[in-house]
C-alpha cells in the first residue's frame, strides 16, 4: 500500500532549542523518500523518527544557511556507511556548489554509493519520474534560495454509472483502462480526470512570485513562518515570512493542508501561529509543525 506523508525531523529557525531541532523534513512518496533541508542533528532525528538512510532517494536543499544544511555531512556519510543500494540525487542552489562540496567531503570516509549532484540554476523541472515531476522556483532571501514542488501526473477516475450505462463490467473494465477504448466506447466516455496530488516546500523567503507559484493548488504546503505578524518588519528585513503572510498565501492558492514551521526561538507559545493563520482567513487543514510529527498528504479528491 502506497504511503504519502511528511515526516518532520526539525522545526527550529537559526538555532535549535530544547524542544526543536534544526530543520529537516522527509517526504515519503510511494516507496521513495525525499529529504529536505537537513540541518544539524538530522541523522539523529531520522533515527528517532524511524527513517533509515535506505529510505532516501533525493536530497533537496533550499539554501546554504546552517540551519538548513549543516546536517548534510552526516547524512551523506550515513548513506555511504549503510551502503544504500540505489543512487541518491542531491539538488541545491548552483551558487552554493562550494558549500556542498565542503559538506560532502567534510571528513574522511569511504564512498560506496553513487551520489549525483544536480544543482539548481533556474526555475523549472529538475526530474521526471513515473510518479511525479520535481520542480524548483527561486525565492527571495539574502542568499540564493529555491523552493520545491512535487506534482503527480493526472489520472483517470472510472465512473460506475457510466460503465453500467455502456454495459462494461468484469474483465472489460480492465481492458478499457489498458487499451483506452472498447467496442466503440472510449475511456473518456466512462471516466473523468483525477487530478494528481501536489506538494510544495517553501523555506526562507520574503513574499515573492516564487512563493505563490509553488503554493498554487497544493494539497500540502510546508512553509516557513519564522515570525508572528507583529514582527513583519523583522521578517521582511531578514528575508522571512510571518504566520499571517504564509496563511494568506495558502488561502489564495487553495491549499488543502497547510503546515507551518521554522519558528523563531523568540516565541514560546506555538498556538499564536495557529491563531494568526486562522485570522488571515485560512480555513483548511492546519498543522503547527512539531519535531517527529507525521502528517499524511491529503487523499486525492
């Protein structure tokens, strides 16, 4: 049975706290695993969350600030130590190539796994697999930063009443799905489009076109909300979002499940982020991320 869920490894902005590790997020998607922004301590958080190095197929780094990338060295070495049997691909801003290389070879170890470096230099698709397309969009932060989006191809949903009206049943249902037509009846005649699922990951950024493009129509949007709304000037100066800004983006984009994360240590009460998100008019599913939380991607509509 396929599993699509977000595993939250860490949620702290800039520095870890007693209760929040540096950033780290794993998206489980039909047997594949994508690790986003492995901050310091990610390898240990993976252990606590039950995520193995073998589960990872891709690593996506939004930018090279330490709270989003210092865990790369440990994760890469663990992938090699465990001799992961499949290749792993790493995406990251091309301008940070020297940072990636320093982290990849921070200490001595034996390389046993093919790690493909696939730096991001512009908006657009990064990879197309059988179950999704991975895209990147430029964000607005003091250093080059990209957000990521997973899009599942659209499929078809069979309509029982239309199948019955055309007398299609039993093995013929499989035949029309496989061949696209049966005895003059097309698949379009007995089905409708089932929109593929969409997942968006947006970290450190001000409001910009890239944020809105990534969020558009997402079933799940994982987005930073470093500051509360009363500190919007700080957010803008440092290249971040407030809870209200992130929620407004989700509302306008028609997001189904909003996950707020990347919280400044200055705020001891996480319920304030939920309150401000609701005040901004977002009325969908809402999660205030906590370390080791698991959040299912909403089921297809």
